């Protein structure tokens, strides 16, 4: 903690005022020794062998071969994300109207326009002919509560 306080005091001491402006003087430690030109010498033999295997963690596809494991992981990611998700969204977006919902909506608008032009009500109150409906009699409905 004292080292941090001391360092901040040194920083404050390096700020000087010159011509009405604050200037910060940055001092760098430059080594002038010739130690960077020295070479370390050892008696160890240099063997031209393949480098030691680096420590890798399997993605779960192949436990023995790193390249097969990476290839399987990349192939699985490509097929699952690109083909399944993106392809599925593309197919769903451009899928034909197999329930004819758009056709039925267009026909309903055309029918509404035709009825407006002819001066007919938009929905006919006798959509089903009353003679074809079998309704219960008033006697059957006397003791029933009807909620509308």
C-alpha cells in the first residue's frame, strides 16, 4: 500500500508547470548494459524429434485424434446451424399456403365489396333459412336460465 502511495507522489512530482500549461515528464528506465548480447551455452544435446503433443481437450467426437475431433465438431456445427436452422427458417418463410388461408381472406374481401356495391347488409341475418333450423319450444326453455 505504501508503494502505491509513494508511486502516486512521484507521479505528482513529475508534473511541472511551463508557460502556464501542465506538462507531464515521462521518465523511462533505459538499461545500458551489454547483457543482452550474451549467449547461454549448455552441454545438452539437441534432438530433432517431433515436438511434444500439446494438451488438448476433446469435443467428444474423437478422443484419440485432434484433427478428426475438430473436423467432426465443425461439420456438426455447420450441418446443425446452417442447414437445419437457417434452411428450416427459409423453408418456413417461403412455404406455400397449404391451408388456403390467403385465398379465403381474399375471397371474403371480394364478397364484402360485392355486398357493399349491391347495397346488401354485410352479414345476412337469415344466413341459414329459419325453416331449416330446429329450435326448442318455449315450454322446453321455461325452466332453463339463458345467459346472453
